[in-house]
C-alpha cells in the first residue's frame, strides 16, 4: 500500500550547534521509498548516515550561527506487510538465535526486563504459543494502562509505567518490550509514521521475534497495524530518537502527516484470541 508522509520541524538556535534527525522512512525488503525530498531553510549542507545495522537513516547538519531553522521532509512510501497464521509456531531457543538478535533480549535503559521477570511469568508464563503469549500481554497492557497525554516524560521507563498505569505510545511500547524480554522473547522498539493517528504525530509500538521473524504489535490500538511506516528500530526510544540536539538549540514546532496515496486500504487490527499477526521486515 502506498502512503504520502510529511514532517515539518522548526528550531531556534541561540548559537552554533548540531542536529541529528531521524525522520526518514527506512528502506527494507518490505518497505520501498518511491520518492522523497529533504530541505532546510535556510539551506544547510546535510550529511546522511546509516546506523551500523541499517536500522536508522540519520541526517546530520551543523548550524553555524543563531537563527531559525526549518526542516521539511516529504516521501511516498510503498509498504508490503503480510498477515500470517502463527498457530503452529514454537519458541526459538536462544541457542538457535542469530547473534544479531541478542541485543533485543537484554534489559535496556527504558526496558528493565530483569525487574519485570516475576510479573511477566506470573501473568503470561503459562502460555505455550509465543504469538499468543505476546498478543495476550499486549492486550493486558491495553486494558491496564491508561493512554494519557502528558502523563510521562523522557525519563519514564517500563517499570515506571507498571507503577503509574498510565502513559503514551512510547511507554506502551517500552512495557511490551520489557515483558517480552522477561519471557525470553526478543523485542525491539518501532517508531514511524502512522495512518489515521489523531492527532497526527510520530508513533511508537514494538516488534517481537517470533518464528524467526519480526511481528508487529501495538498496545495502544490507536491505528491500523498495516498503516504504520517504519522510520527506525532499536532497543528502546534512546536508539530511535526523532532528533538529537547538540548546542543551545530549541525545538519550537512540528507538523506530521501520513495519508493514503492510493485506494483500496483495508485496516488490520488484532482481535482477541486470534493467532494471525502482521509481519514486517
């Protein structure tokens, strides 16, 4: 399915500084960037960087003097996702996992899976099918954590979310990741553009490694899963920040949109009890 995405951001620099943006759609075997433009006003030479594992497309540029900087990114993206039946899937033993998956098994800054081991096993350890296990914990988060804008900050972790029982998409994703890892299921953070998200913004969810592939889950249930366009993956939000700012530079405004570029979209959501999931690469 083809989508048009847009991101406009504005910064106010009080002195020289550097900005590293992470707003470009990722190129993967299942996600094609058909066309894209990136511009700054005033014009600044921009360097494109790719993370070591190809999970982020970063744009780095230097601000030489005080002033206002505007950034505009537009792209047309074609994403191909598959709905698969995971009824017969079994857990992949750690001994059989590729070593590149290991970082997504370990506790990380916002996903303290080691602190949630007992909770995860008490609630979900009895479930044999790994897809059902992750779908059940995702539903549990949806039912037990209130989606509340402004209720958390950049320091909020999965452990905090369990305690406060409130958060935003970032917190829902971190909790899902931490619970998966506590159950020895690799999980990673997904940030991207989201069709039908209101108000329009960047969105976060997570992917779990099931049957040797990454399967998408979203405990917020705010958008159809097949309306998500990937920007980046990482251990948690620290790896996938939309912007990293160095120097006396302030973020002042942002506009994000994601719209269909063709007809025929059929939204896909998980239903309680179903063992069919959406697979992205």
